[in-house]
C-alpha cells in the first residue's frame, strides 16, 4: 500500500491540536487564547468549564475560528515535501 504525501509528511507540533496531537483541520480558539481542534474542544467543554491545558476557569465557552492558523496549515501542506534522505 502506498501512503499519500499528506500521510507521509511530519506535522510540526505547533500545527497539532494539544488534545488529539493530530494536525488541525478546523482550529478554534477559546477565551484564554489557546487553540484546539473544534470537535475535541467542543466535547471537552460539554463536561468542563476549564482550559484543558491550564485547568484555569474559562470566562465563557464561546469558540472563535482561528483563521490565521488554518491559513498557515494550508500553506504548509501546499509546500513540496523535502526529498527523502
């Protein structure tokens, strides 16, 4: 089986959700400025009103799309992969 180029590309840590450790697809920010993948943070917030990273209480549970990060990921994924060693 041949893996796709996307599957072979190592995703840098800053482009990964701290909950799932997977590359962001729909990044959203919470009130404390931390960014998470939408579905996992929505699931977290259904049971918690604290940040999963800091355990600090969140002033509100509204999520804001992180458009800048989504653009960075799109740019990263559109770059050619470096040659294999």
